[in-house]
């Protein structure tokens, strides 16, 4: 595995650890990690707007969306900032 792939796997590790190891759950964890990684690359004032625009495709109600944002997106964006400081 190359350095970029290893870095991304390290970034995604908290979400990967929450799976049962099945291909479906690992793919979902990598997809969510990629979403969070990409959000972290946006200027802070654009992140909320981008996430709101994605909300329909996530097919979540208000409560699920708020929980997803608070428990997954925010910590993963912080993780990105710590692992890949600019």
C-alpha cells in the first residue's frame, strides 16, 4: 500500500473500528471518511453549506442528520486538521 493510501486508512481508522469487518460496512466507513476528508478541505464557512446540500442524498431525518454531524462529521474534520495540518 502506498503512503497516500496508508494515510487515508489511518485517518479512517476510528470509523473502520466501529464496523463488524464486513465488506459493506467497511465500504460505508470509507465513504463517510472520504466525505469528511473532503469537507475538511473546504474553507470552514463553506462546510456547513456543503453538508446541508448533501443532506438529501444521505436520506436522514433532522435528528439523524444532527447526530451524524455531531458524532461523526465534526470529530473527523478535527481529526483531519490534526493529522494533516496546513
